[in-house]
C-alpha cells in the first residue's frame, strides 16, 4: 500500500489496555517515554532565512529527533505530472552535490542514525534520528539532502521503476482499486482525486528537469517547518541551524490555486467486476479539513459510529450481531483541504447488499437519535486517556509538533486536547452527525464478483 492521508482518530486496539500501558510507561520506564508524558513546553522561533523551528528539550535519553515539513505536497502536482512531488521527495536521499546515494547511506549507518524523506499529499517530510554525540554529523547529512540534492538521472530512473512496480501491483489489490476509484469520484477536480504516487500514464512523463524545477519552486526555508526534540538545548539547536541551514536561501513561493472539491448532487454507484470471493466496499462522501472547529466533535462521533474498533456501532451491529463482515470501520481524513468520510468493509459477495443496507441504517440512526451516555463517556475517556501514547517518544513528539505548526493549532494543543474532547456533548455529536453525514448523497464503490453481489444501483 502506498501513501494515504492520516485518519482523524487512532486505532482502538489499546482500548482495553491503555490505562495499564500509561501506568507502565510512567512508573517502570523512567526514560524517554516517561518524560514525554509530562507537559510539553516547546519553543517556537523563525530563523533569519524564514524557517519556522520548534524546539522541545527532552534529556532523558541522549537522542535527538528532527522532523521537517516542506509545503511541497502532491496537491501542487500538475495533472499531467501527477507523482512529481512524491518523486522529488523520494529522490532527496539519492544523491547530493558532494555525496552519492551509497555515501549517504554509509554515513548514516556509520553513526547508527535514521534518515529518511517521503512525499505526501499536503507536504513532503524529512526526518532524522541521531545520538546526541553525532548530532552535528546528522544535521550535516539532513541539510545536505534538503539543500543540495542533485537528482541523479540513474537514481530517478530506478526510483520511478520502483514506484511503477508498486502501482502495477496495486491493480491486484481490490482495496486499493476501490480506494482509487472512490477518490476520483468524490474529489472531482480537487488534487486529492489523484494518487500521491502518480499513475502509469503520468509517472513516465516526469523528467529530471521537472523534478529540479519543482524543487527550485518549493524547497526553501521560508516554506519549511522543522521540529527538534530530544537531548538538546535551545541555544545548541540555534547554533546547529546557523551552521547547517544558515546558507539556505529564502525565495518567493509560487501561489497556486487549489480547486475545491464539490459535494455530489446525487448518489453515485461504481461497480468493478473482479473474480473475488469477498466484496471490497467503500461508501462515503466529502468530509472536513483539519482546521474545522467541529473536528473534535466529529472525532467523538466517528469513534462511536465506526472508528472505535470492537466498541463501535458498525463493528457491533454489522460484524458481531449480523455476521456480515469480518472487519468494518469508518473514518474522516482531515487534511489541509476537506478530505473524505468513508466506511470500508469486506464481506462475502452474496452478503454485500445486506451489509451496505446495515451501514446506511447506522448512518441514519446516529443522525436521528442521541448517542447514549455510556457511549459518550467511554469514547471521551478513551480518546483522552490514550492521547499520551501519541507523545510517548521524542520521535512522536517531533511529528506531532510539526503537524501542530502546519495546521496552526497552537503550541498549547497538547494541553488543550483533553479539554476539547471532554467538552463534547451528546447534542454536539448529533449535530455534527446531521451536518457531516449524508446517507442520501453517498458514493458507493464495490469491487466484487458482481453477478454474485447483485448491488442495487438506485
């Protein structure tokens, strides 16, 4: 599976164990995890060349984690060059002005560090994990791939073929086939309709000149967020930034208009015939963006509906009570632009329509009747109680702080999150269910042996 937007809620496999887990971390592991459980006090600064930097000291282990976000995601791809942003990010590690891909890998291995770069829909990322004693070497390597990439033609050809192989392989994965078909319908002209990795048609059209031009347009310090977390002081971090990123030149960033996704006026059904024993089903519609003030109420509502694993209504009623699906879940993908709301499930072909009808019934039920006090309180207790697991290592803190800055959530977000979830009421849940769930204007994609599934198309 290639890259996808993050889900609005966490998986729930720790539901029965999260209290014990947190106690274990705090009492028995007086290291990085224990320190991460304490309130954070990040410091935010902007360098002379315009890079936004957040520093969080955590001295329990001699390790430094760095997370970089460059606002150079696949939403900026031209339609005929889909996959350009992803390919550019993937090539950062494959050679610089002074190091080959092999030399970079050897240097990283020699100090036992971790260095990676990756593309995404809204932004590209680079990350570094290094021992404190090797932090200068690590920052030298990180700055080299970000500031001086050379995009060697042989590496571009190799990486492109690797991605092409994954795209072709996904044709045999019914879940991926359904997901791509769903996105094309729901997002319309919005760039989220395109796979981040590109397509068989667009990827071969991308040249080294395209990659270099994309890099020159968007990879600048004033388009970058960096978080530094670990065994490092603010003054040490500033010195490293001046030494290794001080020469990175600020430049104007092109203004790009992103076409908005528009909700469907009527339901859409797309049936894809494959010789399968199980039907792969996705149904849903346009959702919300991450800055939506209803995000927290939607998080609670979705957990009760289908994001809460075995405790969710969809799992209880569709899987446990009716035996129609082995797994089923719902989620909102909340990104820089409105993502999707989806319910995904797999069931035997002959049960597909019955399962779909069951999902529709649950969507209508949560819109028309208040959730129970028990559902609400259990959901809020889990979401609040499990939140420390999202910041129990320096690497997780670095990643979360980067997203907090990208979405402009405020550096006190970690402290506010429990209050934001805790303040959600039953009225809020029903209100957002009525506002953001629309069972009468769904997109339904079914990949199945259609003569057995017999899906209604009206």
